[in-house]
C-alpha cells in the first residue's frame, strides 16, 4: 500500500489565533500559560484535520520560528542573552528587549517566510536542551497522532547561521552532531522506530554543493542510532547531487520535491536500486491551485514501476506553511475561482485522494470533480481574455527608443534639476487616521467624496511640507495605498483577494498575497488622478509612483496555467499604459519600484540567467512607452549588488535609488567598478530607525559618496519609503537632508 505524508502544516491557526494570543502576551494582556493553552488547542485541531494522513508532522509547531527552537534546543545562545531563560529568553532572541537587540532575521530560501538566524562564534558550545522537542512528542503521542518527528538538519542549521568572529561555522559541526545524536536517542527511547524527518533544504541550493562532503559522516552516525528511521528531506528544488551520499549513509528514507525539483526524476533509478523509502512531494506546498490529480497519478505510476509500493509515500512538495489555511472562510471569492483553488486543508484532501486512487480505492466521484474543475479553468472566459492575448502576441515595441546617453541629455534640458537633486522614495507616514479612513471607505462606511477629500488633504499637506523644506523632486506620499502590490492588484483585472488567505511571514506577522489568476489588464488609469492632483499644487516636478512587474509577481500567488513570461508581459503592459497616461497628463518623472527584484532570485545558479533575462525583459517592457524626455526612476531596497549590477544596468532605468545607509560605500564602489552609467540615489539615511540624522552626519555621508561617484550623476534621498516612520521623525530628517545637500553643493 502507498501511504501519505505532509511535510509540515501551518501553525498560525485558521483565525490567526496564535498571532493574537502572542501579541496579547507581548503587550502583557495575557499570561504565558494562556499562550500555551492556545498552542495546544491549535496542535490538537491541526492533528485532527490531518487524521486521514498516514504520517503527520510533529514539531512543525512552534511559538515563533522553528530555527529559533533549534537555537534554544542546542543552546546556541549568544552571550548577551545568557542571563535570561524560558519564554523570556525565547522571545528576547526573536524580538530583542529594551536593552538587547534581537537575533537577525532573514528570508527562508526563496519563500516569503523569514527565520531567525543563529549567531555563532568559535566559542559556541552546544548542549542539548530537549524539553520543547520531547514535550511535542509526548503531546502528539497522547493525542494518538500517526507521527513522524520534524527537525532541521545540522548541516542546514549551520549553513543558515552566521558567525560573528569570521570563524568557520562548520568547525562546529562535530559538536553539534554529537548533541543531535543525544536528541535522536532520546526521541527513539520514547517511541520505538520513530520516523525522524530531518530537513536539509540547503542541498536544494547551489550553496549546498560544497557541503555534500558532510552528509556521509553525519548521517552514517545518525543511521547507527537504534530504534529510529531517518528520513533525509529536501525541498524547493532538486538535490540530485546528494542522493549517492544519502544512500551510502545507510539511512531509511529520502524526501524529494517533484514539483519544484525538475531534475529529481533523474535519480529515480538510484533510489529504486537502494533500500531507501521515497517520500514523493507531488502536491504543491507553495501555490494555491488545485492539483491536476490525473497528471499526478500518471507521474506516480512512473515511480511505482520502479519502486515497491511499500517503499513509497505521497505528499506535499514542502511544508504547507507557505499557503493559506483553508477556503472555508472565502465567501467573497468568485465561485469558479474558488473551485480552482486549494489551500492547506484542501491539499490534505488531494493527498488522500491520490493515495486512495493509487491503492485502488474507488473514489471516482472525487476524481471526476477534480477533472471537471481543472477542465473548466482551462476554458473559462474569466481567465482567458482574447484582447489581452492578442496584444501580447502582436507586440512590437519592447523597450524605449533612445539609449540612456541620448535620453539623459534631453531629460536634463527638460527637467533642469540642480546637481545633487533631492527627492524621497515615495511614501510618507501612514497615520492611524489614514488607515482608518481607507478601511472605512473600503467597507462603504464613508462615501467616495469624503474619502477623496481626505486623501487630497493629505497630499496637499505633503506637497506643502516638501516645498517648505525645498526638496527638488516631490512625491504625493502614497496615502491611498495600503500596500505597494495590493493597491495595483486591486486596480487591475486578473487579480483576486481573499478574506482570510493569511500566510505567515515571520513571528506573528502574516501577509495576504493577491491571487493573480487570469489574464491581466488595466480597465482604467490607476494613479493618474492622485499624481496630477499633486502636480497641480506645485511648480516643482512631481514624481509619479508605480510598482514594477517583477515585484508584483514576486509578492503574489501567480497562476500556474500560463508561463511566467506571458504573465509578466501582461502585467508589464498594464504598467506601460499607466506610464503613458501619466506622461500625457504632464508628469515628467515616474518611478517604477522593484523592491522585490532580488527576492525572486532562484536557489540554483543554473537558473539565474533565465530569471534575470525575463525580469529585465518585463521591466524594460513596462517602461517601453516612456518618452525619451520622461525620466524613469527605479528603487530597490537592499544593498548587495555585487552579483547583479549588470542586470540592474540592463534594466535601463535613468535613475536608481538604493539602500546604502547601513552598508557604507563598499556598495557604491561596485557601481563605479562596473562602469554603471545611469544616475544613482544612494540612500543617505536609514529609515528603519526612528533616529533623526543630523546635518553634519549627512554632509559627511554625502562627501563619502562623492569620493566614489561623480556629483553629476548623484541624487540625494533616504534609503526607502517613509511610511513606517512618524511625521515627527520625517520632518526634521528631511529638512536636515536638504540642508546637508545644500552645504555639499558649494
Ligand atoms: C519597499 S520599497 C517602497 C517603495 C514605495 N514607493 C514606498 O516609498 O513605500
Ligand atoms: Zn525600499
């Protein structure tokens, strides 16, 4: 019999119960015991949802982050936290406290989940503190769960760590592995023959290639521990180069991602000829579309030909952490669309359906439903729009007309900005009042006139302030936007929004990504009214503000029934039309933000070129209708450009603003060395901090920048948008920025 499994399950709760109790606890409105009560209830409920699954994950639950749980379990606690213990320690590591800064947080592979980064040094002494893990196991046993136990593997744990003293983190591997061995022994002594899913996703990345040498020494040790079965699990990409070593380590099973790991199939013979049990990840754990069960059946039949069915499990490609919980709260979605979707709970049904069909159980009704749903999606007129497709097919203009050198001459003549022109990245503080107003309007509690006036008042104040302090290129402040992707998604055809489609981003934070489900088009102008209103208030240049196609795609759930290239083209054309409308309405500078450009980079080097080419293509298309005299800015909020500077250059924007304040001038040298020709606005102060930078310090910063880049090509601006700051911080900071620039100009 083929069995089923789930790699991991979302923990935040279908009503985000975990989020709310945590936030109550953090603001001292709840006791820690109440947090634990909610946690136990959620676990029970989640186990119950998974009762038909043959192997359910235990220890995928945690209060903040699972890497953090490992930091605590192996006592990898930086010295500054050593006086703390229990929940106080746990949350101080995650969030800092009044006197300690938190551990760093960074993206979990190529997902939008963020984990806590272990902070190690050559003095780190691991020691096992297994309490949480053992409690999880006992709790699951009490609740009679068909369980496997999840751990992050030691190689991935170290690979994702940072050392603060430049020591080699892998010098710590032996010590860490010794503690893992103790832990595994403890788990096996509680439950004989327990299956331990050890996750080593680092081997799905190119970085993992140098680490393969560690697999055999580590996993041979693990496989010799009595009474347990080790399942070596990778996801998000293929990990073909580890199979041989995994087999030779003598462990029990291997987990492969057959959805995102295109080459996993190549290793099938190797696995078949070994004793390994195969956990085939075939149900997409990262997207929200109903699987095509017939196709999955076909695929698994291929596996079945080679692998004895007693050695075959079918399940998710990765943890379901990355998809929303359930469709059951989505009363406002179009019924057709809803019928094509599958969130975590619905994916459980897909897994058991697949398993049952493979095992000859008659579930033809359910299979039929699945076939019909997918069929209707293929032909639906709410998805496929003739006019959009015709336009894409008949495209002839893919980029702007003149070269940067030719354009910039025309622009400087036209725009006449001074040297070291000052500007901002777009958003100004989002006040509570503003948020309430937008919500009230959305809910229909205030009418459009009241709302419009309110937004216009904000814009008026914003413009007035910028004139007062004498900035050169102004913005309207983005008061009408809740989020830089959602705003455009809501204005475009082809996007839908869930009521409850929350996905954990980090800790208690969740996001609700838009669903890009159909051909995309722009029924009406999206920003022209606000921008032209702002321009009407001033003689200075008003900068139009748009989000770029790559960022819109990277922060949405994107349809899987069309190539990414075509989807990106459609989105790019919508942005291109908006640019055209803006410039025809008299707007001379337009910024196309690509905040998430870097986030979309693939895990494997061999896929980078494709990503870069299609991203460049989409960005260039989105700006293709801009007149030579219209100046196109872009903004990217990160600071590692070493590997991607050529790509950035190829995007062919006239001006790029970037985050530099926290990384110093090293970054700018890269622009110099690469011979980057366009204009650059390196952020001269860090907007993530409430601190108000002084004039002197910004003068110094500008001077330092001028040592690397010529003043003719420099813009002066903050690091990023100001929406999370308060007016009390923004006003003096920007005033100082302008003053510092004036000093630097003479
Ligand atoms: C995360 S990048 C943000 C860019 C946007 N224009 C803003 O200022 O908020
Ligand atoms: Zn930014």
